[in-house]
C-alpha cells in the first residue's frame, strides 16, 4: 500500500455528505473551496450559505459543510469565476500565479538548491527558464458549468475515498468536454488518476500513463500551471520510477507556486525513497506549516521522523493522531511499521488489526489473525510463519502483493523466498517495491549483492 494512500485516507478537513461539520470563519470556509478569503466573502453576496452570530453584519461567520456542498453542487448556483480579478497563489481555477521576473529567478534558484541536495543536479536542466517568463496563455471566458464541475471535482478528489475519486474523475472529464482548453481540469484529472492508482481503484499500469498524458496536456495548454507539473512528477515517480525527472518536475511546480502544501507533501514522500531523510523531513515540515490542519501531512511527518531515526517523536505524533482521529487509517499502519521494527509484536499485531478493520481489508485481517495464533504458539518465528502461509494463499487469489510476501519471508529468515518474491514484485510492476531501500523488514538482506542490484534496478538514485 502506497504512502499517499495511507496518508491521505480520511483527511479530517473533508467529511462525507450529510455530516453537520461546522466551519468557523472565512479562513475555514475558503479552505473548504480551496479559495482565498476574499473570494468566498464575495460569494456571500451571491447566495453562499453562511451564518452570522447575533450582533450585526460584522460579527463572526460560520457555515456547515453539507450546506456548502449542496450549494457547490448547484442547488443554489455557483457564481461564474471573475477572470479579470487579480490572481493569488493556488486559488483561482483560471487565473495563474504571476511572479515578477526577478522573484521567479530567485525562487527557482532556491528550490533547485534544495532539491539538488537529494536528487542531484543532473535533472534540473530539463526545465530552463523561458525567454519571456511573463508570457501567458491568453485567458478566455470560462463557462460557468465547467468551473462548477472543476470545483466539485476538487472537493470530491480531496475526500480520498474510492467513490469520491471516481466522482472527481467524472467531473473533471465533463469539465474538459465543455471546455477542451481548461488546463486546470486536465491537471485535476491527472491528479485523480494518480490517486485512483494509489487506492487500488485502477491498476497502476493503466492509471499512471493516463495521469501522465493528462498532465502533459495541461502543461501544453498552460506552461506555467504548477498543478500540472506536480501531477506529472507524481506519475513519473510512482508510475515510471523516474526519480530524476520527477525531481525536475517538482522543482518546476515549486518555482511556480512555492506555497503549495500538496507539492511539498508529495515531494517529501518521493524524496524519502532515496534513503536520505533530512531533506524529506524539511519538506514535510514545510507542508505542515502551509496546511497545519491536514491529517495526511501530519501522519507522513510521523513516518519520516521514524525513518530519520527520531522514533519516539514519531510514535508520539502518530499516537496522538490515533486518539484525535481514531478512524483515520494511516497512523495505525505507520505505528504497526514502527512496532514491528522494535519487535513489539503485541503492539504490531494490535495496530495492524485495527488498520485492517478500518480499511475493511479482509486479506490483512486473516493474515494478522493467523499471526496472532502463530505468535501464541511459537513466538516471533511462529508469527511470521503463520502470516506467510496466509499471504501466499492471498497472493495466489490476487488479494496480496508479492512485495508483502517478500517482507514476511525476510523477517522469517528465508532469504531465497524473499528474493524470489521481490523478483516477482519487480516483474509485476508493484509500486510498493519503490520502498525497498527504506523498508526495515529487509535489514538482514542489505549486505547481499543481490539486494543492492535489485534496489538499483527498481530506482536509480543519483
């Protein structure tokens, strides 16, 4: 299971339809729509369903998420975007971020230095500064229906549920049908394909090429669209295992929009696969500064803290998340990973079972229940032997990955079985194999030349 899947599932900022979640103040209302406060304040004059505390027009405002969603979906009509209004970073669906020439050069140079510390300098010549950085695609009037579909697609994409992602995919497609030149909608569709692969809704071999094509189309329509580059960078890493080009694409995205939490978040996830964690930790910390309410970012910060050797701090962050958001999936998986490495097997089994129940993962539940019985009968060796037997059966039925079989075989000490399963994972193109360098389950194999050769085949790290 991939990092974005685990980290994003159940983000507390977005709730299922019908809940009475209260949003307090213009900042939270703006975040709901992925808009700035000025824009949503203007929308109040056009029917945005906000409420005010007693005391007059200038008192604090609040809104309910289900009412905003109903309004967004057209029951009260979404206002047509005002193309002539000055843009702000990562807010307007048709207006793009405008940076002065001098500022853009400085930002690009700083980002290049940051990324080069992890990814090396060889990739950064791929995206040279254009001769005229101020040149833009000529703006045209965006149909109101396309704009509404795009905003609704963003909302459903952010739910990180299978149904929400499929609905977002459909809404981005429909927006593109109305306006084929809608670059933001094409970037949104690329991001939808990325997460459809991460969540197992689509096969990675099908989804990532579609994500790549859609992101490239978005960039062709608007060469300064940051979300196009970040979506393409994600696809190039998880779908095509190209770390260098992915790094260059994230550099471009950050140069265009240095205030994007999503770009810093995704970059941190990708960079941690190199086995060097100082830079990913800086990136995920920046993502958290930009979006402090995100459960996804906080959970991944806990995971990167663990890989960086700050285990107790990681446990504290993730344990707090399990208390404040007990139904949120990622921290249970991440705590299980940590406890397994610490040989705290009771805690490992408990957290894994909770994760399986939250996710509805029947295969994992069967494996963990078998492991519990094996642990009671034969300790750690009994645990892994019992799990491995069930995993092999689930793999044959198409419900488990060869990579997870390899992990358990390595923990059991069966090196030949572990290498055979790793080769099977490689042949099958399993995205989880990208974590081979950082997965602690393979500690006993790291000195084997076969392991190093396989790791280099999976991912060419500068």
